[in-house]
């Protein structure tokens, strides 16, 4: 059976001529029903652009899809017409964003915004649609849902607004939910509650979930697999346990060193030196080489392919990394090698 979602060698550019930015440079990943893939990387690594391309909401122009495929249950989406894409959005795949306040319309009640989908896509009466909206608010654990359904977005706290947006995204029972930095704007306690809620909903509904984040700490509890992106490429992918226990790419190791770890004796955090490259001028060879403490001559000229590693400890999906010397790192504990 075809996977729920398959992204295959996706390429996206922005701009023209000398200003062309190579935003996605051959991104491939898969998500199965009931599975959570966390996509991790710094801002500008291409995580959100990949998600927008999957959803069919990438602005073109300025964006331009120059290659690859996005298949949903085997159906190619990149060539599909607008009407088909519009139908799939909401019904089959939905997306939630960091900023619930700007995603919700301030002049309508939260309930009316959720109910709208039941009215227009399911032909329900206004009254029935509001009842369904209240049920959904209850499912996302908003207390007194039958009253709060009549309130406006500004009457909700940040965490409650995020719950309302989750409810809205689930209205038409999508099989795939993409959450783009869903907790970034929230405080730590609320972050954990939202992640727990998403995880629970994913399980109850057997949804596939893509969780986009720059924060490795946020996804630790809920990710089945993790794909790490850098400069529009996937540089490492493995099941979560493998990636945490023995990351193979120096960039992943750098991300891990900049997250507080409960099981670590190292008190101090080491952020990765330097900045991600400009996408109009990606360095030759390994795009990470200007920031990599382990770069050698070969790294400056030869692009490392994303390849399957010989890692007997990895799960059935294996362990992929795009580093010439990945074998050297995969055998070391996360804190070894990293500090030169
Ligand atoms: Fe570092 Fe070279 Fe590996 Fe790139 S290929 S991550 S520069 S060691
Ligand atoms: Mg983003």
C-alpha cells in the first residue's frame, strides 16, 4: 500500500537570475498513518516551505517548484488542479501554525469559525454546526466548551487559542496534520500540554502528523522519527531513539548540544557557531562545512549524499545521514567528538 504521504526529491526556488534562492534542494520523506515525523532545523532550512508545498499553499510566484513529487496515498499532488487541492485541504490534510491569533478571525466567535466548515462542506444547519463546534472544543479539552464556543478569539488565552485552531483543523477529520511550530509562542508548561494533546489526537484518530520545529526538546516525547533539515536538504533521518542516542551528522550533534539534557552532566550549552548559509549562495561541497568543526578538504568540494548508514542499533527504517564521515560520528555518544 502507498504511504500516507510521500515527498520525493522536492525542489523549490525563489526569485530569478543571480538572486535565485535554492530553498529546497531535493527533500524526501515519508509519513505513515498514525505516525509522527518531526522535521527539525533552524529558521530558513526549508521546513515550512516543504509543508506549504505539501498543502498546496506555497505562493507561486515568488516560489517555483522545479522538481520532485508529493504523493498523498499514491496520488500525485503537484500536477493536480486547484479544485482538487482545495478539496484535499481540510478533508484529507490540515495545517496549524505558530500564530493562532492571526489564523483566527477577530470579528467572529471561535465557534462560528469552526462551524463554518460544517455548514459549507457538510451542509449542516447553523444550529447543528455550532453543536459540532462545541463538541470539537471539548475534544481539544477547552473547559466549558458549550459556553466558550460563543466567545471571540481575544477572550481566549494563547494556549486556548492554539487548542481552538487545532479543533478547527480537525473539523473535517483529516488523515494528515501538519503542525508548524505549534507551541513556539507559548510558555513551557502550555507547550507541553499542547504537545500532549496533539499526540493524543494523533493516536485516537490514527492520523499521520508532521511536527515542524526548531526545538529538539519540544519533540522528544512525541516524535516517532526525526528528519533534520539544513539549507533546504535533509541531512539526517532516523527513529527518534536512534537520533537521540547516536546522531550521525555534526549539525544534529550541534543542535543537541544546544538543548538542555536532563541526563547530561554538562551544565553548559554550546550553540553552533556561525549562521546558516544564504540560500542565494549555498557553499560548495557540504553546505554545513563553514560551521563544521570536522570539515576536511573533501567537504569543501564534494556534496555528501543522504545515504543509508550501517547502524545495527537503528530501527527498521534505518538511519540516513548526509555527511562524508557519518560512520565516525554514529559510533560515538552524543557528547563525544562534538567538543573538539
Ligand atoms: Fe562536516 Fe564534512 Fe560531514 Fe559536512 S561532510 S558535516 S563538513 S564532516
Ligand atoms: Mg517556519
